């Protein structure tokens, strides 16, 4: 994985299009238009949801290894944002 700069841009793109709705206590992923309640996030954060995999492959042309890196970094940032209430 020698294109870390590109993968970091992918993560940035995913984060910019992810919305946290604190009034409804949910998150709208960039790869799924549905709102998912915060209390269900533990289901999503263990493994990348299938929609994430399809989205990253179709939108960004990522390999499995690249998706693992992107998911790990993306979910770490999402968890931090939830803890900080951003």
C-alpha cells in the first residue's frame, strides 16, 4: 500500500459527506443515505458494512487492503467525533 496520500484523501472525502445528527441521535454515512442511531454503531464499527465496501470499490477503486486501512482510520475518527460531540 504505497498510496497513503490518496487513501487519506478518500478518508477526508468520506468524513466530509458523513453527517452527525445529534438531535435525532444518529449518523448518516456517506455511503448510505439512511440514518443510523448512535446506539447501533457498535454493529457497524466492528466490520465495514457491505455498502462501504461497494461504495469504496465503485467510487475510489480501492482494493481490500486499502479498504481495511480506510475503514480503520475512518472509524477511529468517527468514534473520536462522537466522544467529543462534534
